[in-house]
DNA sequence: ATCAAAAGGTGAAATAATACATCTTTTTAA
DNA sequence: TTAAAAAGATGTATTATTTCACCTTTTGAT
């Protein structure tokens, strides 16, 4: 973690997590959460939650982009999902295990604050509508990853890369033009193929006029045709 | 569904769902669930929940083996997960959507009973420990599928097929010797490869003495070596 | 019992993907 | 500022995978 002092970087007043929470719980209840929460900043590349570590808190991500990373027994990485703020992370473990199944890493500079699992659980147990809202928040993070997996599982690399480009454009950067937060290696870990295959395929799409690649800058020239490649597999 | 009459095939007294439920809720509460529940039998191959259909109830599966199936825009099938009783299914939608994201099909004869979502939700909202237990039940069904996906996403076909054989042996049939409930085509839909590739690979494993294949009968001769193939990718 | 359809199986050709060697460009740290 | 390291890029050889044509066996309906 970047910061060990309990420094305040941003104001809690305009926090989305506070706004949502206070629709369900009393201000005094929320104050109990806030009192124990710590504001944190992460630089691009930093690990926010470490696979295998004990999960001691949630993190409400108020700014930034993250990846969920799974490291296998051979040290090979796989990116399960990419998400942007706002998101409540660490929730893989709410109903589950006490250790993180995956790592969460910043792929752009991030800001957020820790939320004590014990206190949140206690409050949520006394307020089921709030509990449902929190569960929804947590599962949001996984919803998108299911369809990434489906793409991975039965499409070839062309289709998978088209899917990822469309996903990033529509769900993360909200634009046809964006500066990729991932290295080619990470892109490959998301697409489930080799780094070279990613480079070759992006080049091919570029040469065919589907996209324009200039280092990390990517422009989707023809999203409809990408959609067709995605559909065709 | 096989049966439209409210026929009773089995006794509710020894039902695991009842036993678990009654650890958390009153008998009278459970009786409300039971009164609305219908016992059902499904033959191998029958659809239990249909992708895209409105999800009107949960099913407590007390006997049998099922697959979660996703059919894509081109009509291609993908098996996301295979599970055996006891399981609470239909829960994909508890926090989510009102339509089934996947189909659930019997791959062995099944027995179970419907559980009204409305009543269960109402009871669970009044009893958070019970709610947590039900959520745990529901997420159980998905836990295993995550690791199947990880296998799919970054292993080659040898490793994926080794993984599936080990998974079936350890999680479904609980034995090194079993009669496969899947056709070769379905196996391929689970492994994310072609039917021929499944056949070739099983034959290769057979010839190398790793397994013994005789039609649907499979014996894992050397699970340790399969594990190595799984690990190597 | 018979026929048709579905599932299982095989080998070879075509295609896709990876691994490798090598080079260039960009980043990072001293 | 510079050197080292990391990331990006490319073409080719090797390996993996799919597709296809074809055949056999099993299953299910009449």
C-alpha cells in the first residue's frame, strides 16, 4: 500500500458509497463504518488485494481501473476480469473463503477506502435490504467476467480479441478511442493466448482497417465488423 | 417437465433441504415453503430450467446430475458446470436478473422439488443467518465452475481434458471408475474443443495407460500422472 | 425386428496458435 | 544522461487444433 498514515485525500461527503449506504442505513450506522475506514491511493501496477492473503477488509474503489488476477501453480497469470470504479471489491469472499482467491491490481492509478468486513457484515445482518444492495454491488464485479469466460471458452483468438476490444470500449473506457491500460502481455493473459498472438492479431485488425493501433492508443474504426468477428468466433 | 400432477414421489421427512432449513427457521415457516413446493422427476436429457425463460422458482435437487448449459447466438453450446445433488439451482438469478442466464439440464435421472422464490426470499429477509446459508448453497454451484474456467482459459486441450477427468472423478462420481454421463459431444462442449479432439485425446491417454476407456466406462489408472498433465497445461 | 438417426471413431489435410530467434522501441533506475 | 531492463514487434518453424470425409456402432422409434 502506498500510504500507511491515515491521511485524507478526498472528501467523504460526495462519496457514492456513502450516498448509497445512507439510502438504507442511518447516518450514525454509516459513521461507524467511516470511522474505521482508511483512504488509500494506489499507483498503476500496485497490488490492492493479494491472492492467498487473509481477506481483512473490502475496498470501495472510487476512482481507477483494476484487474482481477489469478496466478496458477506454475506462476502463469490469468486476468479474470477488468473493472472500473465505482466498485466494491474483496467480495469474492463474503459468502466464501477467508483467503483471497484472486489478486486485485491497479492498472491505472486508483483511489478508494477500506471497509471493515466485520462492521459491514454486522450492519448488513441487521438490515437485509442493505445486505441485498451490497451483494448486488459485489456480484456486479463478477457479472461481466462470466461473459468474458464464455468468450474465452469457445471462440478462437480473433473472436476473443475482438470481444476484449469491444468490452474495453463499451464497459471500461466508454469510447471508441482509448489508451490501453494493459501491456501486450497482460492483454494476452486476459485473452488466454500468447503475447505474440495478440500482437499479430492487433496488427492484422489494423491492416484490415478494423482498428487503428498506435502503441497503446487504440481506435475502433469499425465496431460493427468487430462485432461480426466476435459473433463468428 | 415430466409431471404436471402434484404427485408425491418421495418423503419430505428425510429431505436435506428441510433438515438444513429447520436449523434456521421454524417448522411453521418451512411448512409455508413446503405447501407451495411441487415434487418433480426429470429423465436424463430433460431441461430443468430454460435459458432466457423467466425464473419463477428455485429447484432443490435431491438426486441426480445436472449440467449448466449456455447456448450462444450461433446455437453453439457450452457447458459451464456440472453438479450433482444436493444442490439449490436457479440461484444465478437471486441477486441478478429475472431471466435465466443459462439452461440447466439433467444428464442423469433427477428428482427434486420446486421452491417458490417469493416465499423463500420473504423468509430469508426475516432471517439473515438463513439468508446467508441459502446464498452459500447457491454459490456452491458456481464455485467449481470458476476453476473449470481457469483451466479452459490457459491450458491446452490435454490439460483441460485431464482436468475434466479429475473433476468428474473427484467431485461428481467420487470414484476412479465411472460411467460417463456425457456424450463425446457434450464432453467437448465442457472442454471447449471439438468432439474429435476429445476422442483423439481420450484414445491417446488410453494408449499411454493413463486411463482405460471402454465406451462410456472410464477408469483413471494413473490419477497422479493426469495431475501432472493438468499442471503442465 | 427393422430402419433411420445419432453417437462414436479414424486418419489426413488444412488452419490456428505457440515458441523461438532476433530486433527495435520505450521505460526505469542509477 | 545513460545503461539496463522491459515491452513491443516481426517472420518462421514447430506444434496443436479443427475440419472433413468416411466408416462403424449404438440407440430409439415404428
